[in-house]
C-alpha cells in the first residue's frame, strides 16, 4: 500500500521520510555557513537569541490617538519591547477625518491621524529615544514619518535618536491590498525620496518594510509571498540607484515583513531561503560590498487570515505555532495576533495573551538556547532548497516581464494570487484542506467572546478637532508651504523637505496629499 501523497500549498512534494540521500549533493559550507555570515541561512547575527531576544512588538491602533496611546502604555508595562501602529483607512488614503470619503471609517481599523496635534496625542509621554516604533502605512508613509519626527523634535528628542520602521511599501498595495493613491512611478519617487531624506536626517530609521505579509493575506502561497516580495525589493533598490543613491548608502536600512502561517516547517524554510536569496541578490546583482547591505532583517506577524470566527479559542494554538515558526526561522521582530481578531479589533485581554505567547516561547520553550536548531535537518534543508528554487523561477519570469513595476502594471502578480486563493478556498470547501472547527471537528460553541467596538462618537470628535486646527493656524503660512510642496512635486527637489515645513505649519495630512494628487494624479486599477 502506498502512503498518501502529500504536497505543500505550492505543490512541493513531501516524502514520507527524508535521509542523508536527499542532501547528497548539498554542501553545508556553501548553503548554510555560520550564523552571522554569508549566505545568512542560519541568521544574521552570530549568537542570535543567545545575544538578545527578538523585539516583541504588539500591533495597536484603533479609535482615537488617546486610546491607542493607552494601549501602548499597557503593552510596554507588560513587557512589550517595541510599538506598532495601525492607521485608519482615511489616514492610509490621504483623507482628513472630515472628508466625505472618510464617513463611517474614522478610527475603525486603526488610529485616525490628521495632523501633528493628533501625533502629539498618540505619542504623549512615550520615551521616543528609547523605544522603536513601527508604522504600518504606505501611500502616506512619508507624511506619518515627518509627523513623528516633528513631535519628537518639538519635545526635545533629536531626529538622529529616533529608531523604528515605516512600511512604505507601495508596490505590494498595487499587488494585494489597494491602499494606493498615486500611480506607481510617482509613488516610487516618494519612496526613494524617503530613502535619501532618512540617510541625511534619520540615520537609525528603517526606511521601508518590504512586505510579503499582505501578499500572503490576499491568498498567495509561501513561494509567491517570497518571490513577489523579493521582486518588489529589487525594484526599490533599482529605483534608489536610478535616483542617484549608492547601494551601500541605503541598503542597510531596508527591512522586510513576512507572514507566519500554520505549516511550521515550510514557514521556517521560507524565512531561511529569503535570507540566502537576498544576500545573493544584493551581492551578485547590485554589487553591494557592505555586509550590512546583504543581511535580510525582518519582522514577522502571525497570519490574520488563518484565524477563525468559529471556536476562536483555537486561534491561540494557531498563533503559538505561527510564532514558533517565525522564531525558528530567525525573525528580528514579531507580532502575535489576538485570538479574537476574526471577530473584531483585539481586546486588551487578547493583546496581553498574544504578548505572553511570545514571552513563553522566549523563556520556557528552549528554542532560543542555540542558534538555528533546525540546521542540518534532512527535511528542513530539502524544503528550504525547494522553496528557494521555486521562488527563483518566479523571479526569472518577473525579470523577463521587465521587473516588478511592469509585472504589476500587467496584473501578473494579482492574477497569480487570485488563482492561489481560489485553489485554497476550494480545497477547504472540498475537505482536502482541514481547518479545525470549520470543516472538521465542528461543534456548537455557546461561549460568547468579548468584542471591542469603536466609539460611535469618535468621528464627530475627530472632525471637530481637525476643523478647530484649521481655524487656529496661520492660514497664510500654510498656503505658502503647500505651494512649495506642489512646486517640489512638479520639479526634482526631495519632497520631504517642503512637506515637513507644511506639516510644521499645521497643514493636515489630507491637504498635503491633495497637493500631491494635483501634481501626480491618482491611480485606478485596470485604468
């Protein structure tokens, strides 16, 4: 009797048992190396978690700036070592809270930030020179970064002391998520202007978090997440070089953001392959010589799309396995989702338990005692090789299309993801893919899970604030500053310089975005 054939979601065949024969032609010196040394398969630091644990960064951001500030303080008090912020859809799309398109969306999926005054409330009493902050923001990333810098400087913290990350990955928005404003090419200018600005003014800030997370959330496989994200990374490096930056001047501040899904070994293999591939891309393709330019540093987040509304307590187990995969894969930073996120924003209880999950892995599991405990596993090394080979095939195809931007404009990645998402959903519907509590081991769950609801009065209060700001400010100074932003957009000056002046004069996020809309136009998928 033959054993049932098993394959990963990418179609990689999985043998019943692996042995030394599977690695007969595999050279550990070439493919593994030592931790902290090229090709970085085993991690980017020689001692990894023996030297220091990963940054435990819990995602927050909902409602008003004050409520998010309170959640951050709770997380810091319970052991979180980094802050992470979600922004509401109007903020992501460059609209102020009183814009007609913001109706019903203010503060719903993240915090509403219209101006430097909102950012002041968000960051009140936080040690900005001692904590790192990650901001999940893309089309308006430069604006949020400048607001962060302005609040720090106005409170006496020098820009050079600030550390953190803006996602700033606009290409994946066209592929998978949709919160873009401008067409791809002027959007890329904003990205590279941010690279140049941070090199000069915010040297410790990670200028981009090239994100596979949302590509995976849209339905991609692990290989597609890896390949499409690295293709985007290549496009950003090419754009920065074309803008006049030398590769070793900016590449060390690039970072990545991966999804951690349920298949423990495939996910760990994906992370290990990503490091090895990026080191090869940076050295062979771009001629980077600074070893910091070769090191793929990454943040991981557990898979939101894997969480189920049915039997939500089961999500605690899913998140634990996903977090373990990220740690075994060598992440530098980790966010664990709340078990209740299939129902709504995470409650304080769920956020605390998610953080405790990381702390238990770090302190009680033993996986941090030695560097890369999976190294040399017949199965893991074979799977790492297979994942990498499949990802290179995708990269070759994208290169043949003219690179990531051309492939995005042709709709290639979006179509591939859509097909994978369809196949995955079909496998669940047909029972070939088991989801516990959904299509197998279903039970009537009478328990009621607390759900966090947005404040229904929030939008009115936020509208009043932004209108009050406009009434108090020096409108003449704002008009002059916004005109300078428009001139820069139509010219070649680094956009962040006049944008900072406009925001300091109390121009709003929506007003700066509108000036850029006027200069760049807007983008419609398929249009």
